[in-house]
C-alpha cells in the first residue's frame, strides 16, 4: 500500500494540513480542550443548540408520546424497511410549509445530509443529452455531483448573469434539458445570488432551476423558509435543497420539488437508495425545531442587526457579503492561519479558510454569527479581530 507520509508532510509545509479537534458547541460558545471560546465557526444561526428549554420540551414530548418505540436508529435504508413514520411526517410538514407560499403544490424528500442531497439529485436525473450550468462558487457537494453526472457541465462567473445568458445563447439548442444551479447564500463569500434575475433567465431559455438554500433556511424569508420564499419565486424553483443541520440545529437535508421529480429520485437517486437512514429521533427533532424556527422572527431580525454591526466595526478590513456569514479576507494562507491562532489566545474560535477552498491570495476568516450573541459581544469580538489582524 502507498505510504502517504510524504504527501501529509507536504500539506503541513504548505499550511494546508487539516486535523479533527474535539469540541462541544453550545450556542455562542464552544468548549475545546477544557476551555470556553466564543464560537464564530458554527452554522447554528438561530442559537437553537443552546436553547435547553426547547430541548426539554422535545424530550418530554417524546417520552410521553413514543410508546416505547425504538427511535435511536433506523436500522435500514428507507426502501428496505427503514422508512419510519418520522420521515414521512417531516416530509409532509415541509411540503405543506413550502406549498403554502407557492402557486403549485410541492412535495418533499428527506436526505441524510446536504452532501447526500446535492451530490445525488442531479447526478440521478441529468443525462448525457443535458447541460448543467453552475455558479463558479457552488459548494463542493455540487461539484462532486457534476463529476458523478453523465451530463455536460459548465460554470458561469460568480453572480454574473450576463455570462450565464451568454453561455445559454450559445449552447441551449444543443441539449434536451438545461439545469441552472446556484446557492442562495454562498457559504464562503456570505453574499446572495441574484435569484430574481436567474428566474428571468430560466424562463427565457426554458431551463430548470436548482437552488441550494443550506445557509438561508431558518434565516431568510417569512417563517425562515429561505431566500426564494422571501422573493416570492418558489413556484419558479424546480429543486430547492435545504439542510437541517445548520439553523435548525439537527441533521439531514430535504428537497422541495414536484411529485414527478420526487418519484423519480426514489427510484434513481443512489445517495437515497443505498444508505441507512438517519435515526427517527433526529427526524422528529428536525420537525419540532423547524416548527419553532418558523416563529423566530425576532431572532432573525437580531441576527441581521449584529451582522451589520460586525461588518461596520471591521470596515478597515476587507469583508465580503451581506449576510450572517462575514468573511474577512486576509490574503495568503499563512496570514489567515496566523490571525486565527492569535484569536484562539483571545478565546475566540474563528477558523481560517485557505486556498484551495477559496481562491489563491484570498484566504480568510469565515465568521458565522448566531442570534444567541448580544451586540456587546459582537463589538468586543470585532475589536479583538482588528487587534489580531494588525
């Protein structure tokens, strides 16, 4: 077997070596090595992981309503005996929630993770006669979907609608179906796609639209249903993928789609078919937590406010985007790593994101805020970042 030591040493020399660090997150804080840090590395945007009252309410309900049924594991794939009623209830709930804001009835299909959903959906549906057009900054799970798919694929420049239209004008006539793929909130830049313009282009060129709302679910739109709902274009989105492990503080993911698409995926999607389902108790918590998140308008408003506070406070540095994800671009990998390490000494956990995850020369701190953070804490964090970045 190949010895990987030279490659690992090369990663260390390049400042690209990764390691797993044991930690326990709880809202705005995280415990690491027996110490408590402010947590700027979590996707727990609504602070649900620290809401012990909600956790108690859920567990008490489970104990009173479960009737002794085993909930800790599904023990099978959904197609071979693992399709617990908890999954069906979660899907029905989400389908109703999104259908209430769409001109047409929607269906829902639950997945084990956002990675399972993104890598499996279009690779199951798109054929060699089809074209997939994706924003250059889509998530790695969607990039892997492209690699798995037999379809032709191309990338358009980030949020560049003129470039997308140019590619379609040149290529649309050569393919049976075209799928346009974008995130709504981009996970590394913290900006928002021009969904309204993409919808116009989709109509113009008779394309299907796939939107990854992983970082928008719970945070944007009335009831936290995402950017597409906020813009009133749910009826134009053929594939809306949302995750349950970020703002909803659970695990798993879901697709909002037509009944026809759902039926095809149940028959063709390998990342759904050939995997043991997540535990029923996780699906039950997802439904419970999502229901609660839909009513958290004050938390969403606070999150928007403190995101603005942080950006304003860091105005002397290069920040990107306009959302609860605040990237601070520092340049070379070594610069981002150095600032991240200095912040650890200030009891702030803010991970460095480096090339090749982001473009060369654009290594950054990726700061993720959550609604559990008071304004005073955000201001203090900003001041310490400025100090460490000098």
